[in-house]
């Protein structure tokens, strides 16, 4: 990690102010004054700011309400990413546990904890994800039954695992799946002769997207939320 990232992550300074503090000689690395913002440091480095020792926080767990048009990536030169929505000082080390395509909105989980995210994304764990699906056409009982039995997607040799379907209106359903195939929800509805007009993920396991979060906003998970996927 660059020294200026470390200072911005462990203090209230912005990245710009962290660089100024380093240039002013206010930061020491392993008891030596360091004036280069790009100096690489590791978690074990002994770093002080104005004489006060600094240390990285423990593992971090966030939920983000992803808006439409934002991609689930850490960096991209062409499109805004989910991490672009976060303050620069907290982005370091975060990765996305369960991606959404650019046109899908809703719950993203971000963490620095690789084992925790593996429990969400591993096909062996079968962590359920629930999507609010707006359809082009009304869905009938036959299509619902097929989704709940598992459907064969185009160009694939094995059907999907059985889904759970809760019909809210003729063209509005909650669909719960435990797999993560490419564009799976859209392809499942296409397989039963329908089309997805909009897609919103609102639940992963027992974690529900906080209704107080507007698109683009985030918050830290509380201990119960972290533990429920642990």
C-alpha cells in the first residue's frame, strides 16, 4: 500500500491532505521521517503521524445500494464502478462479494475478508439471493412451476437449481436463486418465454438492503449482519 493511502485510511485526512502531511515531514515509517507519498508500506510497518502511532482497521464489511449504470468492478477506465461511489480513504483492499451487471440495481456487499466473501459466492455454499423482477408480460402458473423446478438455459447442458418464486403482481415477482450463472435471472425468464424489464437485488442470505440507503449510498454492516453469513 502507498503511504498516502495508509495515512488517508487510518486518519481523518483526505488523500490530498495526507500527501501534504507527508511532504511536511509529519510522518515517520519505522522511526524514519518519510517525505514520499508513494513509499510502499505493509501492515507490519511502524507508522506515526505527528508522533501518534497508526494502524490499519480490522476487516471491513459494507453494503452498497448500486444504481443503474454502475459496474461491479474495482477499476474501469470507461465506466463508473461501485468502488468509485465510496470515499477514497476506505476503498483500499475492498472487493465485491457477488457482482451485479450494469443494468441491475440493489444490494452489493463489499469486504476485505476473503473467507467471508467466499461463503457468499462459492457454488458449494448455495447462498440464496432474492431479486425483485419487473417483467415484460404477465407470468402464469406454468412458467412459475418451471422456474421452481429448474430450467435449461440456452447453450447450457444442465438445468438451473430450483428457484423460489413469489408473485407480487401479474408482472412483478420476487425470484430467489442460489447459483450465480452469467445473467442468470434474465436468462431464466427468457427460458420460460418472458423478458426482464428491470432487476433489483434486495436480499443476500439474511442481509436485506437497508431501505434508508438511496442509490449510491452505503453503510457498514452491523455485527449481526456479518455473523449471519459467517
